[in-house]
């Protein structure tokens, strides 16, 4: 009986010794419990039992953890016979004590499994080191408060686990023995039924396929990534609200301190100056920008709007909307606003009416920048967008690349867009944001070839695939999207590849709704679930962070080198100036314009310093030169042909009245305006000696011409002048002998001038006289000979009748013609009349001059109204009336000039100068030369260098 029980015990012990939980290893008998070693084992050779499979699970689990463990007092077992009851209880107690191995093994195994799972998850998590700045600092300070390294060291390593393997073997042997002991029909079946259930569960868990485990792990990883992403967004949103609150408090002046310009604003100012300084965008400008290029309708504008968090650009279905480069400077601020560089108006981007006004203003500026006959423009529109949470960077949106020129476009539109894109991408520090439409075939892309030419190694290119939702829906093979993202379908290389969704195609969608749709799409997208895309490669938020980080990295790497380049350029320009213009100040175009403006205004003021006598002399002389012909030909000569003095005076009064009503006031105003122009021109063009600067000549000439064009004489001046002139001509009273003599002198000068002109005309008609023919060896033409013969015949006619009227009768013309024909000279009647006019004119003027001499002593008879006197001097009175009218008119015009017109002229000059000051093209055209260009370049290079140095200093302080 005793031997039977001992044999049963030996079977149990050997089963425990030969079984291990999941490890193929034999444990020596010496390793068994003290109770097992105290029993003799002469029977039953060792036999191998089937070991249960190893359970693979992340969680610590044991099928015995549900059983209450009671402390059992071991019985002292001695060699010899023992009662059946007491021996069985002792052995059962000894087996149950091995539960401690189960607890210890579960703890160690669970710790090891947890550590291994942690390492696997850590390897699968994306590298977020670049986005560390987003999370508040206290998160990263947790490692200072909690010693994670100490916790890791507390976990057992591989060597410690190897030392515990014998204990694992013991646990396995104990479990196998207990399973055999508690087989059906045994006394312990009911007590240990839970152990069998756990073993069955392990078998069922083993049946789960590896594919399902991978899917579960991927889904769990995706949920973890999304959870982490939402946590980052929540922290960022809280940070954004706090920064907005701080900025608002500073904006209201709570801290009573002046806010410095942000780094991005300082950098944007440098780029604006460079765009003005270097309009052709040559290689001197190598400062970083984010250049946004893409095919037309690829979604460039939508990506920019998502980054700017506002629908700020004009939109059109299939129509070219971006017609010129648009530089967008993104910066952080308390309010979401936008404003142009050359305007002070702020557009509130939270209000739909302001957004509509901004889009309309951008479209108007684009169309105004496009020259006639063109479709696109190279002129850059500078826009600044501020708002809470915006990433700081400078982006340039370029016109979309096209493959075909459609109707309504200029023939060179395609080449112009290519040249603009190449000009911006040639900058070795420009970051190229290449936008590709994911909803169309990749083979139709044009921009990728262009980008690969400009950046073959892809060191500064970021590839963005838009409309991924449409691509996933329409593309038959999802692997094609993965190939596009990985850059395998294009010859171009890139720093990074991103996939974004910019809405459902509805232009009325808000930015918030687009962000929600984008996040929802990627949460449910197979592209993420199947690991075709990584979490950091999707959403415009991640794109914005990556582009901003790349932009500032490029700025830090290149800005100091660019500052040194401009410093060298400044030194070269300063040296050139010192060598060429050592005694002149460095005045740029605007400063030169201000200097010229002051000189011109001083010259206009000089008009007020002209003496009244000078004005009146000039006006009187110019007016008589303008009206003398009319007075002699239409008034004096016809009146002098009358028979008596009464008819003479009547004819003169009538003609003077007609002349005053219709022509004289207008002529007088024209003369005054021309006189003012002459004096103004004289002051403007007069050399000032050594102080004269010929660089202003073109500007002064342009100001003079534009002022004269704009100036108009007061229209009411003619009406008042007409009354004054009419009253002056009606006055026939000569008060003294001095005025009488002055009238005679005036008449003699006028008649002698006319006589001289008439003699010159007659000489041209008849040719040189005999003296000139002999001295200068010249002769007469045939026509001059005919006219000379006609002149001689007509002079005979006048000698015969000194009182001959001014016109020839027809019979007299016939007589002269026949007399000439008798001498062999054929002459035309018209030639006879034409020659008579000049011959009689000379005769009349000589007679009038003789009459002037007779009238020198006629003032006495004039006072007596020529009573009892054969001398009549009515022509002297006529010239006195003309002379007095000229003096009064000159005096009136002089007063109007000095009191009104000079001031109005000065006002017009100021207006012209103000208009020229606002017209940069006009200043460039009028102020030219090497000196101007050198000073202009020197000023801008200095300004750029100073701003770059200030920017670098602020950049170092922030760092």
C-alpha cells in the first residue's frame, strides 16, 4: 500500500521535473522541492508530458489568479510508513506551495513583455523632435521630475531573465502535474476547473491569424497617433488663445511699452526694398522665399488660403485668376487682418464683407498691373496677413503654369509664365512648394519637369499632392498615390512629400469646415490605415509647420551671407561715388526732386519781383507788335483815303468800335499770357552760374510745359478789359504838347517800320538795283525785269497824279499794259495790280511821314480844333488814341498779372510738382544720369544692409 502511494507520488514528481512552461529544458531532480527529494524513486522511468503552448499577450494574465490562495502548514514528512490520509494531505500542501513561483513568473514575464511592447511602440511613433516647440515647456520638463531611466533600469534585463528560467521550468512542471492530478474523475477536478478554462483560452487565442493581429496593431497605432495629434492641437489651441490674449493686452497699451516689429515683418520689409531695388530679380537677391508653383487649377491658391486660414484670393472655375506674383507675408497677431504694403486699410478676415472687398481689391490690382496686350504681369503685389496661430513665413504665389494658350490670351503668355517661374526659382535659397493635382493623371503635369530642372537634387523642394479625396475615389490602384507621394512617378526629388485636402470644390466653404472635412477624411482613409501615408505627411497643418520650419532654417543659413554680399556692394558703390563726385552729396532721386522742387518754387516767386515798369513795357511792346498790322491795314489806310477830316474820323470810330468789340480784348489777354510764359521760362532756364545743375533741366522743362498747359486766364478779364479799352479809344483829348510829340514820334516809328518793310518787298519783286548788280555781280530774273518795267510805268502814273486813289481803274490797267507791250514787255493785269499795291503803299507812307513833320507844330491848331487852318492832323490824334489805349491796357494787364495770375501760376506749379512727386515713372524719366542711378543704388544698398543687420541681430536674440 505504501509502495503504491509512493509510486503515484513519483509519477507526479517526474511529470513536474520533465515539464516546463513553454521552455524545452530538463530540470534536475535536485531542483525539486524538499518534499519531492525526501521520497524514494525506484520506479517508473522518466516520461515526457505534452507542455502547454506559450501564451503571447501584452497584458499579464494567469488562469490561477482567480483562486484564493491560503497559507497551508506543511507536515513534517519522515521516512517510513505513514497513514494514507496524512501523507496525501502533506503532498497536496507541498504542491500548492508552488503557487509562489506562478506569481513571481507572472510578474517578471509581464514586466519583460511590457518593456518589449514599449520599445516596439516607440519605434513605430513618428519623429516629432522638429515640432517640439509647439508643446509647452512644462511637458518637456517632466523628464526632470520623473526619472524614466531609473524606471527602465528597474526592469529586469536579459541576464536576469535567463537566471529565472529554472523557476519558469518549475512553474510549468507544477501546472502540468496539477492538470494530470486534476483530470476527470480525480478528487481535485472541481477545485481546479478554472485552470483548465485558462488553458483552453490560450488554445483559442493561438488560432487568431497573424494578419488580424497586424490589423489590430495598426488600428491601435493609428488611434494613438490621432489621439496624440488631437492632444497637440488642443495644446496649440490653448497656446494660441494665450498668445492672443497677451498680444491684445499689449495692443491696448496695458504694459505701456512699445512692441518691436516681428522678425517676419522685418524680413518682409527687406524683400519689399529688394523688389523695388532689383525689379528684374537678378542673382544679387538670394534671400529665401517660399515660391508656390503649380499647374493651372492645381489648387495652389487653396493651399495658400488654408495656410493663411482665410479665403483671401479671387476664385474662378477654370479661369486664370492669378495674373501677377502675390507676395504674402504671414505673421502672428492678436487679430486676423490683412493689409497691402502701400495702403493703411486693414481688412478684417473674420467678416465676409471685408473678405469680399479684399478679393476684389486683389483682382483690381492684378488687372491694373497687366499692360495692354498682355495676360500676366511681372509686377509683385505685396500683401501682409496677421492672425493668431499663423506660421511666420513669406510666400510668393505665381501664375499657374499652362500647356496651351487659349483664346483671349496674349501669344507669349505661356513663355512669360515660364520666365516668371524660373526667375523666382533660380534663387538658390528659395523654397519651392510644388503643387500637384492628385485628381488628374500624373503624366499631364508640367510643373514637375520645370521644378526638376531648377532643383535637380530636390534640396529645397517640397511636393504637395492636392485633392487626395478625389484621387482616392477615382484612382483604381491606391499604390499609384503612394508612388506619387514617394516621388517614384516623377523625375523630381523633394525634401518632403505631403498630401492635403482643400475642400469639396465649393467656393463658399469656410476654412473651419474644410479643416474638419480634411481631418475626417484622413481618419477614415485607407491611405493611412494601410500605411501608404504617414500621419506627419497629411493635412495642411502639418504642411504649414514643415514649410515654416524649412523657411526659417534656410533664412538662418543664408541671411548672414547675403548681408556680407550687400556690405561688399555698398563699399564698391561708395568708392565709385568718391572717385567721380567728391564734392557732391549723395542725393537719391527723391532728394534731388525735392531740391529741384524748391528751386522751381523760388523761381516762380521771382516773378513777383519783376518791376511794374518792366511788365508794362513788355506788354505794350508785344501788344502793338500783335495789333499794328490790323491798325495800319484795316483802320488807318482805309480812313486816310477819305476826302475830308469828318469822313476820316467817322471811319476811324466805326472801325475802332468793331475792333474793340471782337478782337482787341482777346488779343490783349493772349499777349499777357504769352508775356507771363516768356518771363516764367526765362527764370526757369536762366543759368545760375556755378550753382547751376544741369541735371534739373529736363524736370524744369517738363514742369514749365505742364504748368502752361494747365494754366487758363481768368475769363472775366476780357469783359472788364473791353470796357477799359473802349473808353480809352473814345478819348480824343490830348492834354499837352509832350503827349502830342509822343504821338507824332509813335506814328513816325510805325510808318518808318512799315516803309522799310515795303521797300524790302519791292526790292524782292524787282531785283537788285544797279549798284548791287555791279558790286556783287548779281542779275535780275526775267520776272524781276517785267516787274521792274511795270514799277517804272506805275511810278510815272503817280507822278502825273499825286492825289491818285489807292486803287487802279480798269482803263488805267489797260493803259499800263499797252505801254509795256509797246516796249516789248508782255505783262498780266494781276501782276500790274499787285505791283501797284506796293508802289502806292510806299508812296503813301512817304507822304504820311512828310505830313508828320508838318504836324509837329500843329498842336496849337489842334487846341483850336483846326479852325481857320489848312493843316489837319487827325491821323496824329488817331495814333495818340492807339498809344493811350496800349498804355492803359498794359497797365491793366500788369495789375492782373501781379495780383492774380502769378499766384495762380505758382499754385499750378505746386500741383504739377505734387503730381510728379507721386509718379515714380515720371521722376525716373526726368531725373536721369549716372550720378542719379549711383546715388539711388547706394541708398537702397545701405537701407537693405541696415535692415538685414537689424534682422540678424533680432534673430540672434530670439535664438
